């Protein structure tokens, strides 16, 4: 390839496609995050069940806030999203076990923006 000249477009593609990220857990893989048709039953309820209901369910939920069923989750959704989106060192970040991945937060936000359907 000695003496071969690269076009500006080829050089730009080479540079742009050479980017990598060390932490896909935090970044999330955009190919796996479809927020087009978010479902309460398939997307939101499993997320809440896995990350929230351990503390926010039962007879004495944490802070007196329960997330059992669509009505309770929907009525607290904006506050939940606020807590999910906080910085990792913020004492108000939820869940307390650590920040959720960006796709989970995007799914929750898309569900709110869609009107919090019980689908």
C-alpha cells in the first residue's frame, strides 16, 4: 500500500469507527435498547421488580412508598426517574445498590413519555 493516498472520507470513516468504550455496562449497547414500543409488562415491571420492589413493597415499604402494581408505579414514575438519573455519588440515587444502565433509564423515560400505559 506504499504510495496509496486515502480520501478524506475514508480517513474520516477510519477515525470515527475506531472509537471504543471501556465500560459498556455504563454506556449500554444502543442496539439492545429499543424504546419505540415500551411495555409496562415486558419492560417496566421487570425493571421495578428487579431493582425497586425489594425495598418498596410489602406491609412496610421503604419511606412509605410502595411500588406494587401499575397504579403505584405510575403515580410515582417521575420521582422514580429523577432518583434513577442522579449521579452515582448522590445520596438520593436509587436503587441504593448503584446506578442503573442507560438503557433501563431510557426505557423508563420512554414509558413515562408514552403516558405510562398499562400494557
